[in-house]
């Protein structure tokens, strides 16, 4: 792309934001919007503009294309990574991206009337009161209630209603907490900011409020109280929790603090100890969905115990739109009240079963492909529901076919798995352990004669993965010669998760975690060769990416655009309109990109959409184009997408309805 020179080049103020400079440039040079400025002058797609003004490297490139000085790049933020979700550097402090508002969003009318530009510190969400004037910021146009954004071409006016943003009533607010926050930033106290960040993130989920100025003002007040007067902070939170017991149990309300950090876990536990005792369901229950990890924390049980509760149907699972498993707060509340999650779960025995339905030990062994003595052992250890019944005059261990079918769906023995994969069974358990897959039963766990695995844990294991693994830790016999020759380096174990721990955080099997490591989505400890250990930082980044509010699952995107997933790939992803964010088991596109395509769909149609409207085969409209009866316009990367004007297609439809034949 070529660079251009603007006729009028604005000079930024020292504390000006990046988007503010672009709006002033558009206004000074007569462009209808910043989008027009950047699209005409630099051919930069409008959808990427918001990322350019918050990413220092991208903003520098945009400045170059517009013919502005590279020195202005400091108006944007230095990121700690390549994506917008990475933490940003502000002054001497690193802040999480969720601490920032969109650029040119919030403002102080008095500051604007004094000097017409957007201040960089207005992007900080805890900055809710102007420290110069002591008045609360606005985060939308008060006349039309529309949010302000980068698309306008006049810094002082609302694009929607053209209201002058400088002439607004102002309201005084206590600015003590904001002053403390800004002082902490400029003093470079990263430790205090990290504590504030943890509390803020937990509070965002706890308070059930939207992210507007009023809500953010209350959050910074509470965060300030937490860090300067923790005992009073506890009293404040106890009062809030007690006032909301009609909507949610105290344990449910406090989960976000317990999960945020170990310090906040202790803080939450001390608060819960002084909250009102609840012995009945919430009258106006606010239904929420919680992850398995959050549910485990609310009920204060182990992950194994939680899985048992799910298997015994004490808790029902719900899959969300991203494919992640959740538990309803209604089910969680029920267990908290009756405390049944603390009661040992006994396996019910099958009784009064018709003789013809029963399977004996040899029959069960044949179905499970294991020795009959192992079947007997599975019954003794409680893995199989076996009953003693009198069959053909003899008392035998028997089971119903559906019991065996259910067992085989959930579990598999190491010998059976080895036969399915066609690999050596003697070292298979050691190799599976390398991939973080532990048996749920076995000689070293509960005395079972063979290692027993969950089917969900081994579903992604392939023959190639087992055969290609040459270096691994063995727990029986002599160590491998190759391992004796290896030089070992120790890594800090606190920086890594085991595969099992990672799988619980991502709610997938350890074998799937191993695939994510192989794909490079998760990073492993390169110095540890005995087992796979996953970097905690890479897990946190992945979880953050999976929960991004600007992401939409591929299936939902296809529904939004009214097309099949294969056409979504062909028409919109391959042509560059939608960027696919592929995490193997989760695939997303951005909602902003979807909005761009929707805007395009208002004026244009694909061949599929046009043909469907006209009741023709897809190739027929292409023939009409060849005959000169309709024109198409090329869009996308390399002009690879041909679209038809909606009004042209509707004209053809009218002709068709009037009896005109196109054949």
C-alpha cells in the first residue's frame, strides 16, 4: 500500500488518545468519517481500525500510511503480545485489557470545552470522575443515548444526533478513590495494581451490573476500600450478599472471589463465615450457569467427587454455545441446602430381574474383552453392579445388559485399549501417563487387577501417538538407555500445570490437551521429558480467548448470516471478510466482522442467496450474468467473491413474477 500526505496534519497533545488524533485529522481534511480517512488514504479495512488505535505497532503503520510522524505511535498502547486481549502498558504499569474502555468513548464535557481532544486517561475504566473538575464522566451522548465511537468526523459532536458534547450538565462526585488509583499508577506500584485488578475482575462478575460509568464508579470505590480498609470492605460485602439472598445463595455469590486468587479465596471464606445462614431456596432465584471448576469451588468438593455427582445424576450438565459444560445454579443451590453432595453415594443394586435378561461372568468378560476374574474384581471394587442370583440352580454373579453397555461406554481396561490400538500393552500405561492420562482404577489405586481408564480421557489417543513416543518415564522395570543419556534441566514447577489439571480447567480430556500442545496452542515445559507439563500462562491466555465477548462460535455465525458452515468458509472466511480463530476444539469469528458482513448483505447477495430467492439452481444466475442480464461485483481478497446487488436481483424477481422467462 502507498503512503499519502494529508493536506492538514494535526499535532497531538501530550495526553491525547490515538483515535482522537485520527478524528481531528478527518475533521481538518474534510473527510466524512475516520473510516473514510483510513480507507481512502491507506486502504485499511474499517473493521481493523479499532485494533489499530489500541495497538502501538499497528498504529505506527497506520501513521506511516497517512503520512504522519512515527513519533505519534506512543498515543496507542504497547501490548505484551500480538492480540488485542493482551495486557497493555500504561505509564509504568501493566494493566489487563479489560481495564480499558474503547477509545473516544467516555469524556468530561468541561475538559472538551477547554481543549477539543480526547484524553488518554479517559480510556481507563476506573477513571470515572474528572480529577480536574470533580465531575463524573459521560460514556454516551445523553441526548440520544447512543455510545460514541471512532466513526465520527467531529471531535465535539455526536455522530448520531449532532449534539454538542461540550454543552452538557455536570454532576459532582467523590474523586478520592480515582485520585488514589491514578497516584498508584504514576508511582509504578504494580503489586497494588495486580491486587486491585484481581478484586475488580471478581467484582465485575459478582455485582451483576453492566460496564457503564455508574457501575465502574462503584467498583473503584469498593476496590479502594478493599485495599485501604479491608475490615470495612468485608462488612460492605457481607451486607451486599445478605441483601441478595432472595436471588442467590451466599456460596454462589462469593464464587468469583474464591476463584480469582488464593488471597481473595481467604477473603471470601471469612466473609461467608459471617453471612446469614440460608435454609430455603431463593424466592426470586437468579438463574446462572457455572463451569465445572466454579461448581466444585461453590460446593467445596474435589473434581472427582463432582464427576461422581454428575454420573449419579445429582447434577445435570448443560452445554453452552461454545461447547463448554455448565451446571445450573438451581441444581447447585439444591445441593447446598440438602447437603447431599457430602453424603456418600452408594451404588443401587439391581433387584427382581427376569432370568432371561441376565449376563453371567463369562458372557460379561466376552463383551468387555477381559478375563472373567477381572470382571469379578470389578464387581468387588464397586466398578460394576453385579448381583448374586440363582441361575440354572446355581448362585452366580450376574448383571443386566444395559449395565454392561453403560460401563463399556464409560470405561476401558488397558488390555482392551492395547488391542484396539494394536500396541504393546506392557508399557501402554506408562505412555498414557506421559500424556497426562491417569487410570481411575488399578493395582496402585484401589487394588484392581488391571488399570482402568475413562473413555473420555483416551478418545483422542491414536496408534501413531503411542508408537512415536520413545522417551517417557517408566514406573516398572529398568529405565530406558536413551533416558540415561539425557541431560536434565529443572524448570520452576509453579509455572506449569499437569495435563490432568489443565484438562479440568478447559473441561476436555487430557488427550485433547496433549493435541493442543502438539498444535502449539498450549506451550509445554521443554525441559521436562518424563511427562507433559503445560505453561500456566498459555492456559490463562487460551481461557481468556475462549471467553472473549467479541467472539462468536462458527455454528452461531452461520445462523446469524443465514448460510451453511461450508458456504461460510467459502464466501466469507476464504475471502478475508471473516478471520477464523481456530483453537482445534473451538472455532470462532469476531462479532464485529459478522456485523460488517451483515451490512454488506443489506445491499448485496451471494449467488446462493440470489438463486434461492429466484427459485433457481446456483449455476443459473451465473449463466444470467454471462448473458448480460445481471452484473456481479468482485469483493474480498484477490476479488474472489462475486456478489450481486440486491436491487438487481429483486428486479429479476419482479420480471419472473410478471411471467418473464429467463431460460
